């Protein structure tokens, strides 16, 4: 297990568990149980870890917590896990990710506001604490929908509930303090940002006319 690493899983209700990757060998067509979920709970994020990584968990109301994966003991597949963060009533986890030295942290809100902040702004804590604010979230910004570690040169992809998606370089997002609302990164026409993902950078390809020939202009 120490050589192959672990699978870290986080749920909407704030539970987190890690299971040795070796537990998932020889998976047949019928699959294997990966985690035991409470009624109404959902698996919201899965990451590979080395055994010595740090984890960042974010909630709908804009709280987050950074802790060492050593705080999460390895468990078998058919288990529920342990508490990742002490959530307030009505709050729930929206993202879990593994962070590395040199990362900056991007936060994106449902109304299209975003920012990058230094990883040191998110201090290391013990698992199951109340965490800290990932930013300023209000009626203007909407709720937190994504909290991701990024490197310069990567791309940020955002999809909204209206079916529109955009891709932009993370370098274009302002690097400011953690406890701020950020700046507008996507304009929305009555919809909300539904998902956020990080991807390797790709230059935009020049679009050709429908006949496939370059314009003479």
C-alpha cells in the first residue's frame, strides 16, 4: 500500500476516507464497493494520494480546511470514513483536492467570481476542525462551487447550468488575498456556474470559414 498509494474519497456530508490502491485490484465487470454511503449522502470527489500528501476540502457556504492525509487512517472498502470538516447545519462539501508545494489556490463562486490565493493563506490544521473562510461569499458572488490547486500555465474550465463553457488561463485570474470575493471571471445570463476543472494549457485554434478555406480578408 505504501508503494502503490491510496485512493482518497470525500462525500457531500463531510466524510473522508482513504483506502489502499491495492484493495481495488482485479475489479470484475460487476465492480467493487468503494465506500459505504449514509442515506442521502453522495461521493463528490476522488483523488490519488501518496500517503504523505495534504488535502484541501471546501464547502458550499465557503468554508475550507487543509490537513495532512496522515490524519486519515487507511480503511477497508466497505466503510464510511471519518469527518473531514465540522460543517454548520445545512452546509455541505463541494470539493476535495490534493495540494502540493508551489500551488496557488483558485476559488470560483456560483455567480462567476474567482480569485487565486497563495497556498500559505490556507494554514495547515487538524482534520475535523471548523476550518477557515475560503473567501467572501454573499448574494452578489453566490456560493462556493470550486476550490482547486493550480500552477501557472494551466487552464481553468468552467461550465454553467445554461450549457455554456469557457476555458481561460489561470494566469489571467487575479492573485489576491484569501479573504476576498475575487473578480468577475465569467459573465452569466441568469445561469450559475455548475462545475470547475483544471486542464493543461492549450492555445486557441483559429477558426476557419465553413467551407474550410481561409478568409481572403
